[in-house]
């Protein structure tokens, strides 16, 4: 209607079209929606995480040292530091802000490391747009962990699902086959991931320090290293 709206990164509006020819008007086209993360959202509880865990992986593993993280430690992280960081991010940053995926993933991969979990910060592409996210191996299966998926589809973070399901089927759902969703280009360890010295990184550094202050002192001594 001649009006512009604020664009959410990667978000497609649903449009149904038809064609008119010699035989009349065709049937409407199929509607493709944006429910990329249906059944894979808001995994901040044991019940939600255990529902998603897979027994094996068919996708080739990342070309990095394969470190298998225990399920229990990951669940405790997501229910504690992960939830705290998610809430801080949600209440502090506009999810439509461009570039938030980089500092968020940097903070997250370092928080996981502080909790004794090995994960990788990955630079790549979400469908056709530049994006940064986390890949973590839980008991032999790699998963995408994305705290900034709200840049694409509002209200779905944190997204968590097996790498086997990094494809979109014709109806726009995550599946084993179809158009690649998360495409990997560069991989970084926690040691290779640090926030910039720019002033705008201060808000992310503050969130990181708040989570550390709240949760690291609660870790069992046997997990501190």
C-alpha cells in the first residue's frame, strides 16, 4: 500500500499469486511461511533440550578437533548461564539490530568455555545472508545453537537443532533434505574469539561479566577446569 516497514533480516512476507491465461485464472500458488524453527525454539529447559537430542549424525562433522560434550553439563548451562545471557540480551538489544550475531556468538562461545564446554563460533550464511552462530557437539552429534535467530524470525531464540536438519523443505520447515539453511564458511575456537575494543562492544562485555558473576561461583570445583 505504498508504505515501508522496518525489515527484519532475512524475513520474507507470505505472498500467494495466480496467473491469468487463455483458459482463465490458475489456482493460487503454494504459500511458503517462515516457520524455520518450528519445534526448535526457546530451548532453556531440560524437557525442551532432551526432546531435540538425536542418537546419531549423518551430516559430515566439522573439520576440527572433535570434542564430545556431556548432555548433563550442557543442560545445566542452558538452564543457568544460558538462560541468564538470553534474558539479558533479549532485554538489552533490539533483535533487528544488524551485526548483533557476531558479539553474541563471541560471548556465548566464551561462556560455554568457562562452563567447561567446547563449542565453535562459525561465520557463514543463513540461506542468503551473512550470519554467525555456534556449533556444539553433544554426545557425538553436532548441533547449531543460535541466540540471534530473532534477526530472521521473531520470537524463536535460542534456536537449537541437529546439523542434519540444516535444510528447508518446500514448505519452509527444517528437514533432512532441501535448500541449505546454515552454511559454514569459517570456524573459530573460543580462544580465537574475543570482543572488539570499540565502545559499542561494551554492552556485550557487560552482559558477559554479569553472567560470570552470577553463575561461575556456583560451579562444582570438579568442573572449574
